[in-house]
C-alpha cells in the first residue's frame, strides 16, 4: 500500500523530469554524434567532442570561470556568513524578515542587472564620472581585461548573498545552543567559538556555496552578451554556456554545441562528486 502511494506521488515529478531534462538530454546526445553535410545529417561519432576539446575558446572559458570564482566566492560567502551571524541576535520573527529582505535582491533578473551595470560602467557613466570628479582617470571597464572581469563580478555580486544567507542561517539554526554554553564554560571567547566550533560545523555549507558559485558562473551568459556583445576583450569574460550559446545560435553549429553542452554536464557532475568527497573528508 505504501509503495503504491509512493508511486502515485512520484509519477507527476517523474513526468516533468522526463519532459524538462531526460528528453532534451537524449536529443542533445543524439545531435552530438551527428553533423550536417550536404543538407543531411551524417553520423560522425565522437568527432564533435574532439573538436570541442580542441577549441581554445571553449577551454579558455573554464579558465575564466576559475578567475570569476576567485573574485566572487570570498566576498559572497563572507557577506552571507556575517549577515547570518548578525541575524542570530534578533528574534525568530525578525530573523525571518531579515532573511526575506536580504533574499529579495537575488530575485532580480541577471539581464536587468547587466543593463543597469552597463549604464553605470559606460564611458561617461556614473562610476567613471565619480572617479574623474576626484581626479582619477576614466577606466575602460568594457575594453580592458581585468576591469572587464571586475565588471562581471560586480554584476554577480549585486544580486546579493540571499541564497547563501538562507543556507548559512539554516545551518546555524541546526547547531545546538549547548555547544556555545559548553564553550563558554571552558573559557572560550566569541572569536574562539566561531573559529574552533562554528566554522568546522559550517564547512559543508561553505563547500556547497562554493560549488553553487562555480556552477552558477559556468551557466552565466546573459551578462556577457548584454555588457560586451561578445566574450569581452580577448574572450576573458566568456563562460562555457556563453560559448555554447554562441556556437549554436550565432555560428550555426548546433551539433558541435550539443557536444560542448554534454562535456559541460560531465564537468558539473565531476564538481558535484568532488564536493561530496571533500565534504565527507572534512566531516571526518
């Protein structure tokens, strides 16, 4: 009886999973081993995968993700940690209100944020006008490599650490108050309690936040398209999904783009598996 009830509950989710993920994955897998020659599809096996792995722009996009993660992760995780710690000093009702206020900015579309920051960072824009007012030179945010990377990081950070605040708050609520009381009895200061007790217990949440940042950065494309109309100067801001988008829709090579998409899926799966292994190792 329980098995039948469980199956009834699973069927709707399984149906939507099949439509939204499984069926497109099968279609992409089929396209990745074909190409178009003379107006008809020709089976080419793994040739598209070899071309994708030999594409310097596609490979460079993963290097770009590495730099973005280095810039974004420390700031976003630090903000989320300290905001979550601050909220612990309020009542449960005020904590809920605070988490809602912090989370709302993350609901803003990345496209809207990109348009806003393009206006702020443009030549003669708000930020450059502010810098020139204090006697500093105007910065070419869209034409120089590191300013371009910083501009993408600013767009990513402007959404706020809302999701991470929710994750950290949930992790902090799961930590029993007896640990703090025991630490105080042992003479530990607040700083020692945070460093020796809280941070090791929050390590799984930190690792999850890092993984979500990496995957989210890989999947970003609209910011680059709106701000640069390209992958940025010398392609330093292109991400894997942006490269897949350009290959499929701008260069008209959907078969190669399908192979790139599946390679990206493998990379994301490897990152998730690595995060789980590190989480288990950190918990030992």
